[in-house]
């Protein structure tokens, strides 16, 4: 009588890589994060890319033109968020690609559309919860927030101090999640990939708490000047949606172009652990190194290698 194997689940508890392979993943991912922090050109991503994208979409100088009304402010929020996709205060959102693929793989047998929309929805939920709350509270606190301060401490803008603290903590959280994904540290999301995606969404929403991007600063001042915390919540939500739009579109294109093949590829537990862990570690290391080593070095606190184009 033929023996039949029970079908293996698409996504199950990740079989962690061997210790030697984990060490290689950590070293290579960390090295990639450090290299990215060294090579990063804020002039390119903030001004050449960010400013030109915003100016083109809005049809005027996004920085110099005053925001004229609620509708214009909300449009500016979304466009400036999209324009800031590749800034150093947002690029770590690319780490969500791996975890979203895990959730999509778990749903792929129920239909490609569900596999596409479900992870995006969970990421958005975590992101909007934090962004909207911060927008609401930010308008109430106004100029009391260091993020809106024009003061300096030992030559360092107070708003950049807030950035270094916030992004340092977010970077450490990403590193922890990455190490947990490959089995080096306890994984509080083991068997719960959806919760991992929601948490990553919350971290992406948390980028706004530290963001020094000039167009976001302009948006924040507009929201405070409006005096309406609901405007702040709506504007910050649209800013975050703009921030993740490109990654969401890339995720959708990859899933649809491969007719779900990429999700089936990611359904292998160990492969999913490696991809997810490597992305989280690399972008977590980049975030910590850039904001807590490179930025302070610009103001004379410590040393960090500089490229000729910066």
C-alpha cells in the first residue's frame, strides 16, 4: 500500500539556519548596513531626488511655496511623503518587504489578491496607528517638541538630537527583530508573522517622531499652525502612506509578475527567515550607524569616514 506524506504547510515555524550560517548572515548584513551608511548621499536623496519629485508632482517649489489650505496641506503631506521615500529617515521601511512576503506566502493558497492585500493591510494598520496618534499629539504639543525647535546644544540642532535618539532606538529594534528571525535571539513573533508585520508598520510610523526632513518639518509647522489635531492626524497618516507607497507597489509588481511564484519561494521557512533577518539586520545597522555615528560626526562628535560628494 502506498504511503502518502501529509502536505507540508506553506509557512511554519522557521527552521533556523545553522550557527555558522547565522554568523555569516549577521556579518554580511551588518557590513552591508555600515557600507550603505558610509556611501549614503543625503544631497542626492534629499535634494536631487526628493525635491525634484515633490516639485514635479505639485507643479511648484515645494519648499518655498506656502501651503494654502487644508486640501493643499493634505496633498502636500502625501506628495512629500512619497518624495522622501529614499531619505535616510525612511529607507529602513524596505525591511518590511521580507516580513510582508512571509504573510503573503501564508495566504497564497486562498488567492493571489488576498496574498497581496493582507500583508499590505497589516503593515498599514501598524503604521497609521502610530502616525495618526503622533500627528494628533504633535499638534497639541506644538513648539514644545524638540523636533520643531530651532535651538542648538553645543552646535547640534535640538531636532537632530531627537532624530538620533529615535532612529537609534528604531534601528536597535530592527536589529533585534532580524537576529530573532534567524534564530540568534528569542523570537517573540515565532508563528505569528502577521504580528511582525504590524510591528514593523508601527516602527515605520515611528519614523515621523524623529524625521528632520525639511518638507516634513514644513508640514509639521503647518499642522501646528492649524491648531486642529485632526488635521495633524490626517496629514501624518498621508505622509506615512506616501512613504511606503513605492515599496508596496514593488511588492505588488513582484507578486503579480511572478503569479505568486515569489510568495511560493518565500514559503520555505528557512529561506523566509534568512531573507527577513538579513533585511532587518542590514537596515537596522544602517539606521544606527547613520544616525548615531555619522550625523554626530558632522558636528564634531566622533569621527566617521566622509565621501567626497558629501
